[in-house]
C-alpha cells in the first residue's frame, strides 16, 4: 500500500519547524506537493522535505496525486480552504483553530462527515501522553474531588508585521493562544461548559493581545483561563481538588525531548510524577494517518472542535466583542 500523499498549503513556520519534520519521521505518509503563492518559498520547502512545488492552492487541491491536505494558513483562511479541500475529496489536517467561528467549524465538520473524509484540527498537545497520565491520577482520586482548573498559555510579543496582529487574517491572542487553555478545560471538565465571564485587551491594530475567561460546569466546578501574546512564556495548567493539586508545566508546546514536569501535591507532600518524553507533533501526525487508513477513529476531536469554537465565540461576546456575522451553528 502506497503512503498517504500529503499536500501542503503554504510554508508556514509551524509547518517547517514542527509538522513536516514529524511527517518525515512518520511511516505511511509522505509530502507529495507544496503549494504557495511564492514559488521560491514552495521550492525551498519541497527541496528540504520532498514533494513537488505547485503554483497556487487550487492546483494542489485538484491534483489526483494528493490524498490529504495539511493547512497551516492564517486563521481566517482555514474555513474556505478546508471546505474547498473537502469538496475536492481530500482528507484535511488543519492547524488550530479549525476556523474563526462556531458556525464555520460546524459547516466544515458536516462537510467532512457527508463525504466520509477525515478532518482533524491540529491541536497537538492533546496527543501527548502526559495528559492521559494526569487524567488517570484524577480518576484514581489522587487529589480527591476536583474543585477547580486553571490554565495559562502566553508567549512574547511578535514583530509588528506578524499575521497575529492582522484582524483581517484572524489574528489575536484568543485564537492563537486561548484555544490551548480552552482545550485543557474541555479535556478535564468535558464539553458544554458555560462562559461565566471574560475580558479581552486589544492592541493598536484591533486584535486582542491578552485575555482571561471564567468557565463553569453544570455542577459548579470552574475553570480560570488566561492567555496572551505580549508576555513571558507560560504554558501550564493546574487541577485543584479536595485533597491536593496537580500542576503541569510546559503543558502545551513541549519539545520532543522534554521530560514532562508533573507535580502532585497531596496531603502536605509534594511528589514528582515521572512520564517519558514524547514527540506530540509526530503523535498528532500518526493519529491523522491512522484515521485516514481506518485504523483510528474518524470522529476524534470533531465534537470538541465545534464546542471549542462555541466557547471562543462566547468569550468574545462576554468580553463585549462578539464576532461579526456570527450565526449560532446547528448541531454538527
């Protein structure tokens, strides 16, 4: 059986630094084509990772030599190009966020289901085994009854011309950083959380540069979330229970050789919980390959992606900045 032939739309930094090296290390998938509006950049990427340079995204999507598409374009371009790729019969791995709004995410999910295609939002941290280990600890009663979750993801300011500062491209800290704490809240508290309050601070270009949100589960357990893109680097979450707490450092973007730092505080003692290093980027690619081959679950993450997009919309609304042209999505 030939490897899955992957086409890349645009040579974004996350693709070149993280995902394409993971593709090269993953069996049963290969980079077949690289499309770009700048052919020189497409050629450089193809020369480094393989495949053929292609001029224009439409041409790549229409190619019979491509089975699946990896889409790391600016956020505002995720929805239209995801839908075009699905309509062309291609499986899609799209960088987080899947789209910029709930209704657009739900539309993409319906399109994939209707065509029997794999659609994955590349929220890579959920594929790292450290989080499954934390869930085991919680389920085994290591911290007693869970009472609160807190999660933070923030990174230093990018140059003024960075796409994260451009509202027309879907920039802003909520979409770029906030989806990680939101994903952590879903991972441990489930879907259907209510946004009880939120605040966003906007920069000179109009995008949000930092924010916070309070989420509430039906039983009263809350999640306190913070995110930003004008801060010292922070990527952590904490689960606080009746007997103790669990803290995970470097929770969202650990290097492949990083040994997880999981701290368990229990009944006055502090313990380091060991877990091996893992390449979450390779794990995410392998999960996508398994789904395309039929040995994995095609539905993995789709309901959470739609629910997470709802939370993004609700955070904007609670902060007094609802998304333009927002429509409440029907069930996916």
